[in-house]
């Protein structure tokens, strides 16, 4: 979508900063914006002065907790990560789950509820520059002509704090960074082993909860929660990998496509997640008290439910290795 230059200049004026319209025009022509771009333009809308660089804006947003810990400056920003950035930067209160966890998943749901994310949009979708500016512009408009402002801070450094506070923050940040690095390391190991074992329809990533293995397009016998023999063989191979990390409890989450009623989708997703958990227990992968099961129905789609590819992506079971010493909650 090509916005006229007058719209770009108006947007600059609404945000209250004097960047050139060329920057806005360039963003509008971007098919998939990066984390650094999203942070730069968002911080420009909530600060008295624009950040000096995209890298500095990204570093500050990450330091403030406005982006997921595994966000990458040059990586394509997803709708859920962008939602967290906007919710946090504009200090939007959100619902109970968002206030409890302040993570990208619930931020995305809040932005959908507010009507800022519209149409056929999913959490894993990347974001174009035009769509980003539309969302940002509507958010600024809803908040009034003057968005919430934060004090001007050099973007290459975090806000000034007292020495004691800085020391405390550093003590908290170091283990968090170490935990994230460990999750990424394990995710890479699992990714390599899944590829070596040629286990199809799987994906792995480091998440806020731990390391998640997605079993996409998982198959059961017709009208049942009984696993097919092919899925059992797949789980046998995955159990070998899971046993390499015995100190981590496991969360098994079930997800469905859009067929049936909401209550029915929740039940079948729970039952199918339970079937996977039971099979892993029978394999000796974990004891029952080290295994938590949840059913999400179709509440967390990753793909377009009207396409076969999207349905396959949404019809999945996720096995998450939780942080060491943690147990999942029912």
C-alpha cells in the first residue's frame, strides 16, 4: 500500500517528532519490518526526542522488557512480539492474564480485543511497514493527540537508576540472560537431532516457558484420541531426545483447527495432549507428576484456518521442556 506524502508528514506531526517523511515512506514500502525498526518508530512515539538509532532503540526496548527476551534486532518482527512492544511502551493495562505474565502471547490477544489487530491475522505473522504504521497511528489516536511520554534517555543506555537498584537489576538480569542462552543452546541441539532423525512435521524454539517442540499436523485414529502407529514411532524418537534433559519437567499442550464448538475443541485438544503425555509416561520419559497437560482448543492459531497448510499448523501438540526445577501448573 502506498500512502501519500501528506499522510506521512501528518503522521510525523501526530507523533511529535521531526524525522523526515522519507523515513516513513521507506517504512511504508517495507514488506516485513524488523525488531529494530519496530522499536525505533515505537520509541519515537513515546519519547520527547527520537532515538538516535534503530540499534539503540532496540537495545533500550529489550532492556525495558518491551520485547521478548529472544527477540532479534534484524529478525522479522511477529505480531505477538509487536503487540508486547506496543502494550508495554504505551502502558496499556490489559486483562488479567496479560497483567500476570506480561508476555507476547497475551499481549497479542489484548491487541486483538482492542481491535488494533484486524482481519485474518495470526500471532506468528510478520508485519509490513504499512500495517505497523496503521496500528501505531490508531493507538496514538486512541490515546489522544499526545501519546504517553517517557523521559528522554540516550537510547544506547538504560534509564538512570540508583547504584543499589542497578546492582539488583544486574543480579536479576544475568541469570535471565543465562537461562535464555541455555534455552537457545538446547533448542539448537534438539533441532539438530530432529533433523538427523528425519522426524517430519516438527519445529523447535526457545520460548518464555522453556524449549517447545511442536508436533504439527499430528494424527490420531478417526474419531478418537488414539495415536497412529506413525505418531507413536515419532514420539519414541522424541522421547530419546527428551531423556537427554531429565531435570526438566514437561508441559504438553494440545491445539486444534476450527472444526466443532469451542467447548468441543477444548476437550479434544486436552484429550489429545493427554494421549501424548500418557504415551511419554509409558515410555518412561517422565513420571506423571513431572508431566502437565493443557488443552487450548483453537485459541492460539499459527496459520490460516481456511487453508490446508494453516489447518495442519494449527492441529498440533506442543511438548515444552520447562526450566529446571519447574513443574507446570494444571
